[in-house]
């Protein structure tokens, strides 16, 4: 498009790659630092020494560390990360297969929580009578304090056990059966969005209340809009900016919640595999999965920062000025 | 003349009204702590006792006010004992993380511009990493259990504590009398402890309360996933986990532990909010985790 | 064209504006003068329904034969832009910072005309040229923070006249601008309103400016219209104490003005300050700052007198030739 956007994307891409590299080093190092010998971690500390020796050969654990590291990172590009020790499955294949469900859950929740926050926050600002403001505050506090996995169980009880409208778990791929897929995602997405939506709603409400007093709302009205029309057309876009900021900060929480809820609803995503791997002491699987999830967060951060730069032209200009100044 | 009197009155701090959040939060926290402490002396039933004949009793059954789980353990007892675990893990982890994180934050605030920007960036990245991920990695390397939980939560919270400290510490360091002290020859450590810490103290107290809340939530999540407290240690998260398969048969099992978590987290959150309004509404900006 | 009768604007328990009568004839230019806090801006905004949300309006504002007070918001909104244009005060805050300038002007066209995209584009460029922004096309894609205050004000003027309204309300359009730019903007407003036969309500705290732009001037204090007449009359033969005080304090009136020579005075300051909302005295609202106040001023608010089109609300007006 134009130079400003290109420089923005370029800068964000560099941050992305640098963070990814550092992240991979940290994951690689932390496991070995805390756990010591990889083979013993997998087999158990009091395993048969011969089995340990054989495993070290098999996994190439006798090679120098930097070689192991490069080999591992390279595996992401070549598509070969090895096989799980006890599970026997191909790690790379599993990761690819499970990206879909996790992304659907995470992005779905992000979208839903943003839309929910914009709707509820705007409504509450436009109708800022005492009562509704206080009610929203109380509900927000409750939503924030509620563990997502408990909310999930409550939702399952209400909608699956009692009402029978939605499935209690499981997952249908989007390509197979779109309607069924969405049905299976309603409860998990609802549980995941709840807490983050509550936080975003407060920001939207506060931003909208500020915006309602801005002069440019009056200008829009002077052109022929009603107050509500002016707020929606001009305000919403400007209220979206703090929402994007907050969403960026909540990304870590979002993925964490996705990991937990995949296990509650038995969704075959990265989080589910991660827990299974942790329980099975599959060090290499955990290592790779952790890095992949980290990459998802970094990638979402990347997109968010670009969205932010697009929404508020002043920010991109300021950043550019700061970079040259 | 009247205007002058008005001006003078406005510069004095207005009478401190106790915010409702502080009261409600305080009550809830006291309740949770009280229950946890009480559990050391008395519980309705012996926590380890399995009443096999009364398995899955519904709430209101005589002798078991909140019912029993599938092994026949009294739910009320389990919840009381579970409070101990949640508080223990959360408080220990938070205190550790605050100590280390604050030091890190102070170091960053006092560092030269280049070092500072690198450290601050690192802190930001640290904040962005989901703690559950860290915990899962640690649980792979170490044995699952409360210790692993604590270590994981500490690593998770250190960047948060650091980030909260950096801004206010920088502000205090920029104050005239502090610059004077430094110019006068006072060592950095001296300045930090004598001048900076007391001034950011109220921020740290508020942050501690909020982090206790997050810690409880984190411990519950880890126990729920099975990598935190291991049986037979009672933990709200673990009780919730065991309740899940029984959801159609005995839904009340998941109700009470979840409610306990909700109240404890709500309590600490409100306490933090209340303290923030009460102590100094202008200076404190708490980062939620 | 515009008739205001018994207009009352209340905020909470306080009456901010109380104007018994004010008219703007088609194509005429009327000025409203007063210090900050006099209620002139609120009066102007109330005509178009742009007053603050907390303000409650009662009385009558008739535009042609339509009653604006009590009109449904959607109808009133339709009239804005199409029939009544509004130029706001502070251009740096009156434009949406995240929307391109071209689009904001186009919005005025799309809301009030049936033009298609191509025509809107062409007309936007036309408008930019009309407000004397050189190289009009370059402005379309710029954001408000990328252009100067004077340029922003021109954009706002373009938006206000875009749909060809019959009444233009300008709320202190030059107050927030550099002195060097002010004259150009004023000239622009006068030219445009003349060229399109628009009526103009010009609000300002600068008497000299209003005098040079408007045919008739109304002086506002404490929300009351204390004096009204032709510009010439008001400036050369002020009758209200406040008006003559304003003239005395006005540095912009040209030195050559007969009045200034006659009075041989230097600039003077009006004693006291405009009271905040709810702080006005009973009776004549100006009495605490007036040199000629009496018992009557304290007990009865002045009644309007009319001497050949020169209206006045004062118990002790300045006699012709008197010093204030």
C-alpha cells in the first residue's frame, strides 16, 4: 500500500523473528537446565542405565548442544521433528493437524470477546445511568474472578446435561461439517471469552464515555448525524484502539486458557497434546509444542501491532519519528 | 476571600472514605484465611476418611452438609483443607516473585538508558508468555506437585512484579531529593532502600493483593490439569478435576470448589482495588496479570 | 428565516440562557458578542440541537415555519448540514483524528445529497478549492494531525457549507487560530456566505471582529440579550453599560473609529469576572460589575425597550455622548 504501512510491517517482522529465536533458546535451555538429563527425564530417574544409553543414541543426545538445537529448529523447516518416544506418533504431523482446532478456539474467542466487549461497552456507555453501570461493574468483577475451567463446567452442565442443546465435548473439523463444528465450539469459546471480555468491556465503556464528550462527535452531528449515529460511526472506531491494545496484552492468557479448555472439552488441539506429553514425560514433544504455541502468540502479537498501526495513524507516525529521531 | 478558603481546602486530602471494595474484599479474604486456619484445628470430618457407604451423597445429607465425592470424602472438609493449599502455594509464590521482581524492577529503573530499554523489553516479553506454558515445561522437568507449582508461578510472576515496579521507581528516582542524595555520594543500594522502596510501597501492597488472587487462580488451574497438587493433597483445582466426570450424576461436586475459588479470587481482587483507591488513587496504576 | 422566542436553556437547576427574542433574516449576518461564559456559544449550538447533553431547551426556535424545539432528533439531524451549517470553535479537536480529511468532507455530502461516489469526489475537491486550500487533491488523504490549525478550520468550513445550507452558524471560528490566519478565515466566511446567500450567525468575544463581519449585533451577558441593534449603532452609540465597557476594552476597533477618538480613552478592563454557572445575582445579571447599578437593578431584571430597532435591557442606559 504505502511506505508507512510497509515500514510498520517490516519493523514488526524483525521483532517477531528475534523474539522467536530467543524464545526457542529459552525453551531448549530451560528444560535441560531444570531437568538435567533428557533421557532420564523421559524414562524416569531410576531407569535402567542401558536403556538410557540406548535412548541417548537414538535421540542424538550425545551430540554437542548447539548441534542438537540447530537440528531441532531445522526440523520445523524440513518437517521432521522425530517421533514421540512412547506414543510413536510423528511430532510434526501431529502439530500440523492440531493447529486448526487450537487456532479456531483461540481466534474464535478473541473475536467473540472483542465483539462482545464493543457491544456491551457501547451500550453501557450510551445508557450510562447509574444502575446499569454498577451492574456491569459487578458482573465484570465476577467474570474476572471466575476460573475459565469452572465456567466451562457450569456451561456444560446447563447446556449439555440439562438442556441438551450443545455437545459436552469433542470437536468436529470445520471442513467436514461447518455447522457441527461451530456447535462444538460454542461452549469452549464462551468459557474462554468470558473473563477477557469482561476486562475489555470496562475499557470500551471508559473509552466510549470519553469519546462521547469529544468535539468531533458534535462535528459529525453538525453534518447531519444523530448523537447515537455519530458515536457509532466515529466513536466505535476510536474505541477499538484501546480494545486492540488490551487484546494484545491478553494474548498469553488467551492461549493459556485455550490449553486448559482443550483438556476440559477434549478438543484435539495443541493444548491437549501438550498435557498428554507432559504426563508422559515426552520431553521432545513438550519442547516442540511449547515453541509452536509461543510462535502462535508472537504471530498474533505481530498481527495486533499491525492492526493497531492501521487503526491509529498517529501511532505509526510517532513510531516512525521515534525511529528516525 | 471565599475563593481563597475554598482553594486551601481543596489542597488538603479529602476525608478518606473507606471504599466498599475494600470492605467486601477484606471480609472475603478474612473468610478464606479464617477457614484455612480453622482447618488445622477442626474439620467436620477427618479429611482422609473415606465413607464408602456414603459415596456421592447430595448436599444436605446429615453429617455431610455439602455432600461427598466419589470416594466418600466429605466435601466441606475437602474445601476447608483445600483452602490451605491454595493459600500456601499462592502466598509463597507471590512473596518470592515480588521480592525478586521488585529487585529486578529497581535495577532496571536505575540502569543506564540502553540497558534499561533492553531489560524493559525483556520484561515485556516475559509478561506476554503464558504462565501455564511455563508450568507445563517445569512439570516435565521436575516432578508434578506443589513445589513445581510454586516454582512455575514464581517464574511466571517475576516479570509482572518487575513491570509494575519500573515506572514508579523511575518516577521516584527522578525526584529532586533523590538526585541530591545520589549526588551527595549515597550509594545506589542505600537510595533504593531508604527512598525508593517506601515511596512505591503502597503500589507493591496493592500489587501483592492482586497477585495473590492470580496465584490462587493459577494454582487451581495447575491442579485441575493434574500437574499441581497431587492426591492425597486436597486442592480446589484437584477436587474440580475429579468432579468433572461426575457432572451428570453429581453436579454439586463441581459447584462448591469452583465457588470457593471464585470467592477467594474475588476477595483478593477487591481488596487490591479497595486498597488502591484508599491508599492513593492518583499514584497507583496496578497492572493486572 | 430564523426566529427565536423565549428561549431558555437550563443545566440542572440553573438557567444558562434566557433570550426573549432574536431574529435572523434570510441572507443577513448577525453577530453574538460576549465574554467567555456569557452563554453565547450555548445559544448558537442550541439552535442546531448541538447543545451539551445535560442542557434542556424550552421555548421556540422557528426556522422558516418549522419549530426546532421539541423536534425529533432524527428530523433535526436531517436539517443539520442540509439547512443549517455549523462551524465549531477549536479545529484541532473538532476533526476525527483517525479518519482522513477527504472522507470527513465526503461524509457531509453523503449525508445530505444524493450524489454518487464520483460526484462526491469531484464536489469534495471543489469545496477544498472554495475554501482556498491549494493543491486540493493532496488534502484528501491526509489526517487532521498532518495539517495546520488554519487548514483544519478551512476543512471544517468546507464541511459546513458542503450541502448548501441557508443558515451558517460560526462558533468563535477564529479564536483558536493564530492572529495572522484569523483575518483570512474571516474573509473566507464572509465571502462564502455572501456568494451563497447564506444567513450567518457569528459568535465571538471580539467586538471588533463581529463589527467587521456582521450587519447586526446582539450583546449577550449572563445568557441575556442585553442589547441588539445594527452594527453601526451598537459600536458608535452603545446604550448598555456592558456594551460600552466592551467597546472600551476592545483593542481591535480601529484607531480611526469616531467613538474611540471621541472618548479619547485608552483600553480599559471591565472590573470583576463573569460568574460561574449559578453565580449570577438576582435582578440585572450585570449589576455587580456595573458602575451605575441601583436598588432597582437588584430587585427587578430590566425590561426590554425598543428605540427604532435598537433594543435594550437596562435601567440606566448610557445617554448619548456620555462616558461609560
